C-alpha cells in the first residue's frame, strides 16, 4: 500500500534534510526552507504550464535560480518533485482545515465551515490543474493517481470524521457510519463543481460557489440531520 500523503511528505522532508547536511556550507534552516519553497514554486508553475511530460527540471532550476543537481539531490527526479508539489497543495488544505475552529463549540457549524473550505480548495484553479495532470498522465503516474484520486487529504478526512462523530454524539446527525456520511457530504458539495471545472464546462465564481453550497448543505441535512 502506498504511504499516506502526510507520511510521504515527512519522508521527502527527512531526505531533503539529510541531503542538505552533506552539502558544503550547509545553509541555515530558514535558508533551506526558503530555497525549497523557491523550487516548489518554480516547479508548480512549470507543471501547470507544461504538464508532467512537458515539464523540465532544467527550466525549473532556472526558474528557482538553482543548479539542476540541487533539485536532484533534494527530490531525486521529476516524479518525486511532482509528488511533493501535489502534497504541498494538500498540506495547505490540511493546514486550513486544522485552523478552522468554531468558538461556539457547535460541531455541525464547524463541519459546515470545513466542508465549505474543502469545496473552495477542490475547484481552485491550482487544484483543478493538478488533477488534470493526474488524469492526463494516468499511466505514467498510476501509483500516485491511485494514492490521491479521488483526492481526500488524510488529515482533512480525519477532521471531518471527528466533526461528524461529535455531531452524532450531540444528537445533530443520524447514527450512520461516519465514513458514509462524509462520502455523502463531499459528493453533494464537491463532485459536480469539480467535474465541471475539470471538463472546462464552467468557471465557478465566488457567487456560484456560495449559491451551490447554500443549496447542497440543506440537502445534506435532509439526509443526515436528526
């Protein structure tokens, strides 16, 4: 079984630290982090512009103002670099989800806010373009595609499961396996917009997102609320 995204990120980060330690004149932690962010930003632009097959480590290195070997030392190759770019986007969503807190302590309200954040992320231009790359490069990236598609970040899934469980304990949601309720929720709010964006059928505006969510959240409550 392929490692979870969070585990893969940890492995990549550990490898980067170990490789950096062998470099002459090792940069400080903040300098190394800044360099990694420059590489990942340049790589994201390259992958979005040219796809996986058309992307070039040489152009990424030029965009980040580093030597090609610096990228190979940190990431090993183009696929590992693409994985890191993808998981960095997932990590940003995980960080967003973990930062969401409801001061009133109402799990159903917090579930609503977290689900809304998931919807916005899934149809963001960057997320959509990365999903298109995974679909277009399905055979080349078969292991990676199986691991992250349909993309539900592990930590966000855990957060949704926790909130669903708390809402059930509070008597707000029906007794049903939490994973099933999560699947219903995410399919209602995200699948339609996500596929419309992937197929280029519609560009979703902020108003579109709000109207869609305001329609789908009550549908979920009709199914799942006590």
